[in-house]
C-alpha cells in the first residue's frame, strides 16, 4: 500500500462523505475532482428545501471524520517516528562509513607521505655524501696544488740563485777578460 503525505491530499465533500484525492496520480484525481466540484456547486437538495436530506447524519459523519482524522494522525506520527528512526540510523551508518573511508584515506596518505619522505631523505643523504666527497677531493687537490706551487717557488728561487751565481760568475769572467784585454792593449 502506498503512503500519502497530507500535502498531496485534497478533501472534497460529496453527498454526506468526504472524498480524499491523492495528487500523486493526477489523471484520475483531475477527473474525480472535477466531478466532485460540479456536485458541490449543485448541492443535493431542492431549491425549495432549506435543509439537506442528510442533515441528520451530519453529526454522526462528523464523529466518524474525527475518528478517521485521529487514526490518520496516529498513523502519521507513527510513520514519522519510524522514518525519523530510520533516518537517524542511516545518518549514523553513513557517518561511520565516511569516517572509516576518511581514516583509510588518511592512513594510505600517511604511508605514501612516509615513503616519499624516506625516498627524499635517501636522495638527500646520497647527494650530501657525494657533495662531501667532492669537497674532500677539492681540498686534497687544493693541498696538492699549494704544495706543488710551493715546490715550484722553491725551485724558482734555487734557479734564480743559480742564475744569479752564474751571472755573477759570467760578470767576473767578463771583467777579468776585459782587464786582460786592457792590459794587453796597454802593453802593446
């Protein structure tokens, strides 16, 4: 049986009873409501009569309508209560599921972050070690260059000294030979 909401129902009086229309099925309801409205426009009593032939049963009908409305109200409250409970359960389950998915995502994301961090650390350490080795090689080469330069400077000093000595020796020889030539030139 299909449940109806009160917003979709329309009550139309019809010859001593109420006609309930469910507007979910519009084709049938439009025909029925047009018939009921045409009957409401032309009441079920003669123009000469002041009271409807069913006026006596109106009070009984009112009691029936009240009891029907009370039952409907109880049914509506029960239905709403059941729907509210179902909705609460559904929302709780949805939140549980969402929280579990979020936790799984966070754990997976955390693992991926740790893996990326570990890879980065390994690359950093490797690069740092290589850089440190390059600095050590550079310092060794620098020391070798400094030592080599110092040796060359000493060699140059020695060479300069020996050249100076040789030059002085050549000078002395030149002076002696000039003296000898001068002496020869004066003796002759």
